[in-house]
């Protein structure tokens, strides 16, 4: 039995020994697989590390700082007009840090600018600038300025087919980039893609029109409307609905002139539609009506400035006064002093049954008569006497109930004589509605300007029209426009002193004063309705 157990154990030991001899074969293949896997991982790590070394992440902060210093130095030279030095520093920046997208972009901008000063090197600079913008995009594919400026560069060189995709990429990255949309519209228009151009212009207009009023570029907005009209006019008339294309184009061009009355391209385009033999007679007549409307508004802007609101403000104030006095019927007879073209009278037609207008400008008198609003319009110098000598109007003036004087009192310094005259023409009873521009104490400078020997004409004008505390105390001051502005306190005190009750006295913005629709300022004014008790209260 013992021999049997011993034999059995010996056999087991032999089997185990044999198994151990076979094991190294399995370990070998397992090790080989591990080594192969490890080699693959090592290779991948090597590739990734190589890529890492080619990115800005691998750069030390010192290297990046050195590149940034060169970039900032390039900006200083560029702003100072030293383009050669700017190029040198931008090139140094990208040599140190090839991933500095802003440096690549500004290098492209500088090379593009250099073309204006070195026309003989234009082709070479074009190629270098294009490459700089492409390098900027390689460094940062979301570099909007690089895409946009590359488009501008190609566009400038009439490479419109290259400009379009560059603009499109800029718009995809920044959908509110109205400059890119505007240029995209221009480029598409140039290659005959009118519908694409129209879409781009319309989108740009939406964006610009929504900007705050104080930052809107009115010249650009006007030009966008003009270009939109031009693109529409390039299409066959029958392809537009509901109006034919030439009429739709005329509307857009008229809108361009509404935004900027001095847009000569838009004015010429509108005049061109009127005389264009290729458009229908209906379209010509339509454009003619729009042009006449433009001329009508242009005359008023030359007289009163932009966004002239006095007629509307005056009417609203009178309606408010009627409500406060519980007058439930229109005034029977009204006298519109300084009626101009009849704008105020036109708005008063449902508030005053019969009106007489008066103005010293004969041309305006004739225009006011053409409105058919007034029973009579007389030419008279009202600065001397409000009452006109006209026997036919004697009965009218004997029963006068309201005097309106929109922007008339701005021609007087001391208003006492004028307000007395208004009371006299009303027979001592009735309503007076007028506007004046506002003089405010906040306009007094902490340190008034002082005249000097070397003062220019501009300096002298600034000294003449600066508001001093003495002007505030007096209550009025002449403006550079030759109009007078008055303080609220002066208006209140003068009216009450002459026996007028103030029914409405509101602060308003009457117009926009400036050489164009931009670059000026809103004019603060007061709209006043005063009343002297009398028979009119029984209306």
C-alpha cells in the first residue's frame, strides 16, 4: 500500500514538473502581446508629444510673454503710422510664437495698409497679406477678423470668388457682423447672385437698425438701403412681388434718403428711375412721387433740422389743455403765427375749425396756401406786429380764440413784448400755445472760457455762446443757431406777471440739431399752453 502511494506521489510530481516545463511558452506569448501593446501606446504618446511640442501649450510663459511684447510693440508702431517697424515686430512675434493669431492678423492688416504707400509692390504685399491671414486662421480657426479681412483683401483685388467664402466664414462665426454681411452682399451682387445679395443686405440692415441710437452709423445704414435698392433693381421687374422690382427698389432708395438726406448716390439713383426708359411708366411715376416727398422733407430739414417734432408736440399739448379745461368742442378760430409750410396748421385741422396763417417768408406763404388748410395766409413781419392789417379778416380777429406759435418765440430774447402782443390779438382772452428752447443752469461751466489774443474764430464763437450764470439769472441766451433759449423759471414768471394761467408746461425734445443726422444733439425745449379767462371758456 505504501509502495502504491509512493508511486502515485512520484507520478504527480512528474506531471507537475512537466507542466512547469510547458509554462514558459505561454508566458512568452503573453509577454510578447504586452510588449506590442506597450510599443503602440509609446508610439501614440510620441505622436501626441510631437503634436504637443508644435502647439502653444508647450511654450513656456516666458516665450509667450516675449512674443506678446513684440506684438504690442507692433501695435504701437502701426498706430503711429510706422508700418515698416510694425511688420518687423509682428514677424518677430509670430517667429517666437507661431500660434499668435492676433499677431498674424495684424501682420496681414499692416501689409494690406502698406499697399496704399507702395503701389509698385502691390502684388507681392497682397500675397504676403493673404498668407498672414491664412496663418492666423491656422492658428485659430475662429479668428473672425482674419476671415473678414482676408475677404476684404480679395475683394479689393477683384478676386470676388475668393472673397465670398471668406465673408461667409466670418458671418458663420459671428452672425451679427454687419460689415461682413454688407461686404458679402456687395460681392454676391458683383457676381450676379442678386437674391443672395438682397438677403445679406437685409440681414445687415436689421442688425444696424437695432443698434442704440447713439452708436448707429447712419451713413452706413443709408448706404445699405441704397445698395439693397440697387440689387433689387438689377432683377427683372416680374420677379418681385407684390410690387414690381423697379418700384420696390425706389422704396429702398427713398429709405436711404430718409436715413441720410445727403446720400448723393441714393438721390441720383431715385432720379435715374424717373428717367429710365427701361422701367414702366407706372414705376417712373411712383419714383417721381417718392422724389417729391424727399424734396419736401429736405426743405423742412434745411429750415428746422432733423426729426422736427414741434407741430406734433404743439397739438398734443393743446389737446391736453382742452381736457384739463374740460372743453369738449374744437376752437372756432385760430391764428397760426410763423406758419411756415403749414405743418402745424395741417395737424390742427380737427382741433381748430378755421385758421389764418401768417409768415414773413413769401415762398412759405405760397406753400402754406397750397395746403388748403387756412382760410387765408398773409405775408407779414410778425416780429414787429402780430396783428395783420387786412380788412377782410377784421371779423375773424374780433372773435379769435387761440394763437399757436410753434418755434416763433425762439426769435426773441425778452418775451414780454411778444406775450403782450399775443394777449392784444386775442382781445385779452383765449389760449396761447407755443414752444421755446430750453436754457438750463447745468450748462454753466465750472471754469468759464476767457478771451485770449490768439483766439481763432471758433474760440471766439465758443466764448460768445457759452452759458454764464448771468444768462441764467436773466432768463435767456442766444444760441449759435441764432435762436434764443429760455429758462423754465423765466417762462413761468413772465406769463404769470402778464396775467396768463399756465395750463400745460412740459419739457420735450423738439428736433435734432447738427450738420447731418449724426454729429449733433437733441434740442431740449418747452411746450406751453397758457390761458386768459374769457368767453372761450364757454365752448
